[in-house]
C-alpha cells in the first residue's frame, strides 16, 4: 500500500504539472465564452478576388468527405490553409461560403460557381480569440467536418488526454486526501460543500 501511495502521489503531481497549461487555457477561455467578450478582438479585414478558377462543376452538389476533398483542392490553389469550419451553400446564387480557421487568423472564402471566382476575406484574430476557438474545438456541432487539418487532429488528442488526466487527478486527489488522517475533517467539509453546490445547481437548472 505504501508503494501504491507513493506511485499515485508522484503521478498526481507530475501529470498535474503536464496538463496545467491546458487547464489554464480552458479556464481563461471559458471566461470569454461566458461573458461574450474577448480582449483585443479586431474587425480589420483584407480582401482580394481571384478569377478563372478551375474546379468541378458539381462542387455544390457534392456532400460530406467528397465535397470537403474537392474544396481542399480549391483552397490549396488559393493559398488558404487551415481548418474548414463549415460549408454554407447559397443555392440561388450557386455560391459556397467557407470559413477557414487557423488559431489567430480567420479566412472566409466566398466561392462563386457561376463566375468561377472567389472573394477571400482575411481577418487577424487576437491570441485570446485563438484560445476561445481552441476551447470549443473539437466540438460535436459539426462532427462530420471536425479535425480536417492535422493540427486540429493533434489538438483533439490533447483535449481528450487533458480530460482523462483531470479525471485521474480528481480521483487520486480524493485518495491522497483520504489516507491523510490529519486532513480528513477539513477535506470532508470542503468535499461536502462542493457536492452540495454542484447538486444544488443541477436541481435548480432541472426544475
């Protein structure tokens, strides 16, 4: 049991240190998301138009991964890289509006299939906006497209790892507290207060 305690204590410490930057990222960015306020947010944009593009004539009729692959080819020709956030169709005008995100930069490609042209609007984002974006990604709001660029696939793994390590640190923290007899009383009071607050909020929200 002593060896188990020592191993658990060391893992609790070192895994906590490893994920601390990720926990800080989520903690800071959730403040921006809750209050709908991001410092340094800029609306300054640059715009350029590209004509005589070559792409499949049925690009707006494709779906899912097939459409994403075809659009990737167009984006490469335009020199636009990053995570395709979503693809919005404007059927009456035969247009596709494609926001492409890189943490710290947002590019919107307005693709006109009739004129074979594209209007590319680019806006620089603040580092705080980048944190807020990473907080919401990966998300299930657009699971079919999520993680379509390599750095977001890496981030998806890191976000999962952070969650699993936080679960481990929470459980191991309770264990480490339980074996320290001198801290049981105050720990029990804090654990009870936390549980009361949590279930109280759940009760209020579910009414």
